[in-house]
């Protein structure tokens, strides 16, 4: 093995797969010196391998059949980069069953079927690397699993979807509405033709599922993550947020308190003075609060061919190193064996406590603020500050904007239902949660 190197089988030759081939070609000698043996790409499978141009693959057997990689007895490490659930799930499980190590960038697969896959890796003494599944080239998986292993994390806040961050950054900097910026992002290839996976928060929720398990050593199911996207964020809300001293980001949030865990993804107002507020365009960042270390921030490119490929290749190197040890004796994928992860109560969204930004479109009449404030007060929601605009000629309604003190989500929802029924309020109220303590 030392002379032949570690034999790799690559499944998927899209954007990231092409980047992996490029890095293996450009940096092969450096990788071999670091590892003490080469990483040898011997098989590549892609549905389009015979139909579309691909990088030079002189020493690899090419196929359109992904099972040819998994079934090859000479392959030591399978690199799964096709995404989606099937056939990725079946291919991964079969590779692990055969004792092959696996590296993947598939956050959806691990978020939804992680229990099955991580358990299979342990049962068959195989290693699974997934650094590229969260935040592209930022080594946050390794940081949480190893670098912060001696601390107890209390909270994690992440900007983990580049498409949403680009949209919100552009809306803020260029005073454009959501639909306009989304269309431009699609034209530039920054957003998919069907962008719902990103803008509805699903992608961020997949990533948060993995981050929460790593950060807190607990079992988290994807279905338990509260998810809310950015479709309803308007230029009006961005401007009022600025007046309050906030910016708006789609945040992936996990907090442990009193033996319960919050896991939620939603648009959030954060202080413009915070480091996270300055993370713009398609960049990602994860902010971690630990008991011993305090606050730390991890920043970098969250997507793209080469940034993500760097994480894939790093996992390949790490996995190859572990092949020289007793099988199953390396660092577990989640920092501890699957059966050692704690069961913890996950706090429903209705039970969380937060400060809120509220916006109502109300008739410009005396007593409107008093009626709305009265309903909020009846639900134990106190007002911290108010912004009220005079109406323009011809307008019947004006925006009434409030910032609340900390309140229960359940109480807020009940109050807003009553406010929305008032004849003096037009349309549906808007609420955005606020996070103050971000370092």
C-alpha cells in the first residue's frame, strides 16, 4: 500500500468533483509528501462522463455507473459528490459495509440519514469524512470535533447559506427588493433556477443539524429544526432595521440552556457592530460561544468548486492517515461514538424567548398605537422603542414599527393574531427575531 498509495474512487464529476480532480493534479506531489504516500485516483463515475468535457483523467477508469466504484475491491476510499438522497444513501452504506472509507459533501444525506450512516461506519470500522458538507472551505467540522473538544459550547450562530447572504447583502447595500436581487443571483449562477432549497432555509437547516450534533454532543434530527426563509424580508424592513442599529441575516442558531436545546433557522436582526453583520456577499461564517474559550469566529468561502474541494481533499488526506491505525480507532466523525451522543429535549419554537422587531401597516388615526400596545401588553409583551412615519399624500396607511423587550414566542404569535384582525391594521404583520449577544 505504501508504494501504490491510497486508491480513490470518485462518484460525481460536477463543480466540486472537477475541483477535486484539479487539486489532486496540481498538488499531488505536496499531498504525497504530507501523507507519506500518494492519493491515487483510479476510478471515476459520472452520468455525463462520456457526454460532457471533463478534466484529464489519464490514470483513472471512467464509467457512468457509480456502483462500479463501490464494487471495485481495490478501491480504499469512496468520494461521494453526487448529492441528493438516492442513490447516494445506498452507495454510501454499501461502501461502508464493504469496509471502504467514505468522504462526502452531502449535507442533506447526513442530516436526514446520519443516524444510519454514522452507525454503519462504526459497525464496519470505516471512516466517514464530511468537512465539505458545511460552509465549503471553512474547517468548522474539524474545529468543533477536535479544536474545541476540551470546551463546553453554549451557543452557535451561523451564516451558512451563501445565496441568502448574497441576497440580503445586496438588498442592504443597493436598496433593491428581494425579487430583483434573486433574479440577478439566478442570472449570475449564484442561485438555482428553483431557489427554494436555499431561500426557504432548508439548506441551512441541513447544515445546522450537523453543526448542533458536533457542537453539543447531542442527537438532533433534521425534522426537529425550526425553519423559516427570507422570502418575506422587504427593503422596508432592512431600512427600519438600520434605524434600530441592526442588519438582517439568515442565521442558523443553536443554544443549549437548562438541559434543552434550541435549533432554528430564520431571518434575524443582529447589531451592525457585530462581526457577523460584516460578513457579506456569498461568504459564510460560524460564531461559537464556549464556556472556557468565550467567543470565536470562523470565516471563509462557503461554496464554489475549489473552496469546497479543499475540504474534500483535506478529508481524503485525514482518512488516508487513519488507514495506518487500527481500524475504528481514529477520531469518530462526530467527535464521539454515535451511541455516546446525548439525548436532549429540543425546545419547540413556541417556547423560545426573544426580542422582536414588529411592523404593522396601520391606518393613520389617533389611538392606533394605544390599541396595538394594549394587545401586546395583555400578552406580557413590552415595547422598547417605536418608529412611526407620517403618511404620504394619497396613502391611507403608514408603517408602525416596534422593537420589543424579551418575550415568549407563543405570546407574540397569539398577540399578532389579534392585532391582524383589527380593522385599523391592513395586511399581515411582520415579525423578525433579534439576537443581541454576538460578541
